[in-house]
């Protein structure tokens, strides 16, 4: 049998890259960059985020059963790389990346000020998926900045998307809404 190409998953990229926030049971938050996520149900609203088992974020989501997706804007690219290369076990990434924490609406894990949108989730189920946990979450709150997401669609050229490796891209929408 032909060997599976090691980059097979990038056939499904580019993917919206987001800052995934979580919190410890002592109330200390963490953030990591993440791209592997998908909606799985509209009714009830549910999504899956995939996090490597070794990441501190995985430990925290297992511990407190909640997480938040913060979709950053173009000017936050530097923070994406920092949050995607250091572990919260060693570094306070909020401080290091100059990210300001704001309270969530329905969960304890915080949000990050200035993002284009927010999705707060409570953990519904954890699926063991190879090197990752696929965390299936119930969406309990959504916040949208309509400068970036108008009439139910993203505006082109506004939100970072992960192509793979060190490459972030932006899409162009010919039919601007
Ligand atoms: C653009 C980008 C996308 C990433 N996507 C994922 C992802 O989907 N799942 C994952 O487990 N790690 C992903 N990472 C890697 C984690 O963000 C990284 O390993 C991070 O340091 C983990 O932090 P933590 O130990 O504080 O949880 C991504 C990194 C970058 C830069």
C-alpha cells in the first residue's frame, strides 16, 4: 500500500486559526494557537477542537471541562506564533504576547480582548484521537464583532488562516457583502 503523505491533513487547510483559552481549577488561564476545529451540529450548536494530548491546554480542558475559541484579527499574527510555540506550563503567554484578558459570559475560561469573535464551550465529550483529544463542546455563548463578520459571513482579508507550517494566509472575497 502507498504510504500516506505526512501532510495529508493540510489538504483540509487553510483553516481559521484561533486562540484557544482554558483555565485550571485554581483559576489560572492559558492560551494556545489552534487550527483544527470544525462545527459538527447546528441544533444543538456543537463544535470539535483537536488538541495534542501533551499540550497543557489538553490537561486544563480535561480538568475544568470548558474552553473558548477567540478568533484573532490580522494585527494579532505575532501573538498567534507565540501562543503556538510556547507552553503555558513554562510561560504566561498572555503577558508575553501582550494579550488582555476579559471575562467570558458563561464559562470561567477567559476571552481575549480585541478578537473578531468568540465561541464559549462546555465540554460534552472527549474523543481519544491518536496523538490528540478531540474535544466535543456544546456552544454556550457566541460573541461577534460585525466589522469582521457581516450578515453571517466573514469579510475577506480580515482573519488569519493557517495554510500549514509557518504560513498564514487571507482569503479574498470577490463579492464583498
Ligand atoms: C498556527 C498554529 C496552529 C496550531 N494548531 C494546533 C492544533 O490545531 N492543535 C494542536 O494541538 N496544536 C496546534 N498548534 C500548536 C500549539 O499551539 C502549541 O504546541 C502550543 O505551544 C501548546 O500550548 P500549551 O502547552 O500551553 O497548551 C498550532 C500552532 C500554530 C502556530
